[in-house]
């Protein structure tokens, strides 16, 4: 099975069903499939060949969804980029990926013009937007989106069968790299299919599900909402962002949304909103969380606010899409756990020698399954470090770089990123444990804990606090609460209040910027 079959199978089964809602636009499966066929034909005529890379540089939109499926139908590899990306990073990815074509919007003309000055592999740009005059792009051929969907492509709705097998790459997802440059996670068709099938299985998704996606499609969590909905024949409502939360809540109500994927920073905003209980969210069936583990205090508050909603606490990373989920029936007695391995996958917690450790012992999490991706594009050294040979020929195990422990029942508990562990007073401290404690304080919206250089202790603990608007928290209150609830060596030496914490494009707190 190929990823574009998600769309094609649902279009054959449910041609007139609304598949995608974006603003005032409502597209059926058949309509999206036909548009993707036209665009795939146009890409082939432009010279895009099997496994060529094509960049999608668009806001969350109808065009971005049609584009990803069209690129797959043409046998090429799509690269979905964050729409807020600047020209320097865009230029790096153009050259690193060797992209032959790009689909973008005319509102990004300035950034594109700067980025393509030295991008010799780029041959074609398709521009969405209303401008009647294409920008000057040197030797790169330009064409308007509207022109692509007019003659002669409109007359050729049946392109050749996708010239791929499931071992071929479907997408490259660029993430932040440890060296500062983005690194591209290579995802084969079978990797994406395995992950999507497994996740939709434990979420019990059905055709009646309507998913609200406010996450950027460049973030794998946001991207998979579209892919999974098209797999099971549901409907996905795509919004550009979570900037206006009350409008998002209105959309939830208006479209009778049943599934709402979130990240912790979104929960922090939701919990500040007044009178959430007055909204009719009776259609909402489940909420999912990944990217970073939810603080326990957030989980308790969500359960109180939405007692009828099933909450899935999960853990994953781009290199394998998803690792684990906490079965909802175990949420009450495993509040701080991120659950068990998802279907068709195995996980291990190992020591430095690679041997599995016992219950409650800390070690690195290792993942085995068809969802483990192919490695990093153009980076064999990092690939060899992270994706190591498994038991069988061709099999790779993912060494996540995350520290975990398992309990006696096999449930997983996130401890820290290896790089985030704080060594202070002869002890190894998990920032996550301190952050959980800080988020229990009334008036704390968000927190982040890092280690800072200290002449005596090697590292000292520093806590960054975002207080609720109008709340006058003091450093003394923070220290007193931590002293009562944490071991002495875990109490922050420094506390700093701030209006906001730096975030990555996927909504995670960017601790590198704090450091």
C-alpha cells in the first residue's frame, strides 16, 4: 500500500463525502482526488520524475493537501516546510534535498527570491495566489496554480499508475538538528502506512470522525491528522494556527468535531480561557497529546473540564512518528505515564551497553517496528548513530536519545532528553519532574527547567515561569512549594518570571534558546 492510496481508496468508496474543510472551502474526496491527478500530470510534464523531491511551502490550506497527494501520485517525494521559514533555512533545505520543484504562494515572493539565488537543482515553481504577474525567478520556470488546473491538464485526469513501491520514500520531514542545521528524516511509504494504521487502530477512528487540525502540516503530528483521516475516510478541518483560541472553539462546535489533537502549549492557553464549560462540546469524543508529555496538573484539569472526553496521553518523535499511548482506562492510576508501545511495535529501555534494564531503572528508549524511519537524508554519520542494526537483515532499531523507565507492568515514563538531564550536587535530575511540580502551583501557566553553569555544583537548576495574567507569584512562593514537594537537590536555585517561553514551530518549548 502507498500513502496516496489513502486518498484514492476513500475517493472510490466515498466519492461525495466532505473530506477537507478549510475556511469556507469544503472539498469532497472525489474533488481532491481529481485535483491531485491534474497536478500530478502537470508535475510530470514539468519533468518531475520518480523520487525527485518537491517542496511544499504553503500555509495550512486546500492547496497544501492537494499538493502532497499530487506529488505522491507522480512518484515523487514531498517536503512540507513551515510557512514561517526564512530564506536562509529555505535555501539550505533546497540545496540539501536537491528539490527539483516547489509549490508555494505569491505572498512569499520576497523570501523565495532570496532563497533561490543559489539553488541550482530547482527547475520549477508553482505559485498559488491571486497575482496576475509571476515574479521574476531567474532561470527557474514559474507557473500559476490556476494555470495548472486549466487546459491541457484538465483533459488528462488519469495519469499513469504511481511508479513506486512501498520501499520508496514518501516524504522527508526536516527537524531541528543538533548542529544547528535542519536534518531530514526519510520516511518510506511503508513507514507512514504502518504508523497511520497503528494510531488509527488504538484511537478507534471511524468514518464519522471529524478531526480539527490547528497544527502546522510541516509538523508530523499535524501532517498525520490529514493522512489518517484520509486513511479511514473521515473529515479533517484544517486551520492555520491556534492564535485565536476562541475562534478554534467556535469551529469545534460548528463542525461537531470529534477529535482534537493538541500539544502542551495549547493546553496552557486553553486552561487560561474563562468559562470553557459554557461551550457545547458534546460532540467531542477524544483529545490527543504528543510532542511533549503533558504535566500531570494539566491532565487533571482537562479531565475536570471535559469529563465526557477520552484523553490519550502519547509520546513520539519524528524518527518513528509515534512510540506509545496510554490506554484511557489506565489514565487515573498512571497519570504520569506515556503508556505502552503502540500496535505492531516493540520498545526497550537499555543501559549504555545496550542491555535491557529492569523495572524502575533508567535507560535510553529503543524502538523496533515498521514505523522506524529510514534515517537522515545526506547524513550517514548521524544515521549510523541513531538507527542501528537490529536482529534481522535490513532491520534498524531507533535509539531515541530519550531517557525512560518502565514500571513492573511495562508502562513507560519519560524522564528527560539525554542532553537535558541536569547534573547537580552529585545527582542526575530530570527537568520534567520539576516542571510537573511547578505546574501544580495555582497561577503557573507554563514552566521550563534548565541547568546553568555553577562553580560549586557544576550545574544549578533554573526555573522559568510564565504566570497567569494578573497573578503576582513570587520567587519565595515557588521555592516554598518546591521545598515541600521535591528532594532538596531538585529545588531550583534560580527562578525567573517571563511573559512567554520561546517555542519551536511545532509548539515545543525551545530550551536551547533559554540556555
